[in-house]
C-alpha cells in the first residue's frame, strides 16, 4: 500500500468550496482505499487530506482521471499552498481490507 498526508491552505472563505471540489473529484478513483478530508479546528483556511492507495501507481494514475483533471483548474485558484506532509506505508486501518493491509 501507499499513503500520503497533505495540508492544503486555501484563500480566506474558500475552504467549503474547495472541500466540495475535492469530494467530487475523489468520488470514484480506482485503487483508492481511503480518502479522508478533514477541516483544521485551529486554522479556518486549512484542509488535511489523508489517503491510502493499493499502490503509488494507482495514486499517480488518478491524476489522469477525467473527474480529477476537471477539478484541478477549479481548485487551483482557491489554493494558497499545497504541502505534502508525509508519504506513508499504511499497514493497518479500520475499513482497509485484510488482503491489502499487512
């Protein structure tokens, strides 16, 4: 498995709009085992995204999906900064298949 944690800082007042775009884009991504978007309770303009994938290849391929490609130009003007906080190797999680988790 392959995972990533990202911090997305958006322009003031744009967090809800960005959240909706991310939700729509992530609705159907082959190989995605978990995609969690969380609002920061301390920073009004921050979203945290935690992802788990069956492989990095699936994640990279998701960037070419029509829904993701359509969302990118809508999301970019709302984003101040995108930070890849960590790349992870998920080993267990509620909701992850026992076949995919080690």
